[in-house]
C-alpha cells in the first residue's frame, strides 16, 4: 500500500520502520522541523523520524504547521492512498485528512475512548491504571474521537515509567498498524464507533502538573514520579531550590510522618507522604545533571530531616 507517514518523536519510529520492513510504499514523511537543543540553543537537531526517513532515502516534509496551499499541493503530489499518523504533534485539519483517498489512520497510545489527548502514556501511569494499550483509529476532526479498527492491550507494571511504557507501546502500535493494513488490503473494513460517553482526557503536561503534592498517599506520589520520568520530571522544592525526583517506589503505605520530610538519606531518599513513604533513587537538582541519590548525599546536597514542599 502507498502511504504517507506523519510522525515526529522516537515513539513513531518503530511504526515507520515496520512499514518499510513490510514492503509498504512510503511515499513521503511529514515531521516537525529541526529544533535547537542544548544550553546554547545553537545546534539544530532533527526529530528521530526524520533521521530514519533520511537514512531510508524517503521524501521528508517539515512544515512549521501542516497548513497552506504549498503544503497541501505537495501532499497531494505524493499520491498516497492512505495516511498513517503516529505522534506527529499537530492537529490535522479536515481538508488535509481527506487528501488520501482512503483517509488517515492514527496509532494512539491508549485504549480509546479512554485518555484522548496529547499525553495518554503519562496519564495512564499517573492515574494508577493497571492496563493500557494502543488503538488504531480512523481520523476525523474531533480530538481522538474517530471510529476504531483495532486495539491491543498491555499491563502497566509497578515499576513502569513513561519511558519504559512508551517503548513497549511503540512496538505494540507498530504491530497493530501492520495488522490493520493487512485487514484493509483484504477488502472493506468498517471501524467501530467510540462510546463518547466513556471518554476521558489526557491533556498536555504543564510544569505545575508535574509538581509533587506530598499530602497525597505514597501510592499516588509513586505513580506521579514514574509518570513524569524522564520528562518533564516530577519536582519539589527543598531548601528553597527546585529538584526533580526519579526512580520511585513505595516503601510503606501506612506510616504517618510530617509530609515531605526526608526520613533517610543514603543510596535512597525515604520521603514521608500524606500516608506512607516513598523511596527515591535519582535526583536532578536545578542546573545539574540527573544523578544517583547517593552522589547528592555525598555532595551534602541533602540529609535526613530535610523537608520537601
């Protein structure tokens, strides 16, 4: 099948690679522009999808936004039967969605209609869900509201972070997409409408969203830390300075101590929550690199008795 692929981050790479390995004709790739990175912001870094596409010799389009007469004409010129969208990062307007004769399908990282929106992986962990998955859906004008072709499930493990879960879901999504294309090749396939009454949202993660609320139970704080690892990083304030916390687990679910208090500072920080205690294994103090807690303790960055807020 001749397809045009829309995607940007590492999450989208397994699907693009799977399309190529399966022999599908990828007419072109639409991805976001190269972005400056590093402290100096002087070096432009291509998105992961562009790197793979260029290595495969594919046509790459990088509009700042997927709008305008020139972009639409170029997209039409690719003459693709179908569009495949995986974490592209922009909402596609109806006239763009209708360019491929067979429309566009999306690999979404949740079991729709649950967790529609930009950050379904993070919110699945933050909400304490024990299961998630991927949905292959027909795209329409609404936010992740289109009818569904296929869903595949995976458990959320107690030590999953957004990084580990995203890696697993990216592979699962690639497999589900190829399965869907095989079904479409065999003949007409009618997608199943979503039950919109069951829809929940997974909005973009803002800075304040990632701040830790120490009055929550340890199980909730643990989910919060793992959900925002590696980005944007769950954070709190100690001695007037911000620090990001990673590598969480629940030590105790019932202990009662002044919330936010560091009960132990060795190779782990044991921090009191509204109920129970969490262990933290890695930190990133403001302006520094992510490091093991033991290094921070040795550097006199924190000690038992300190208090997070």
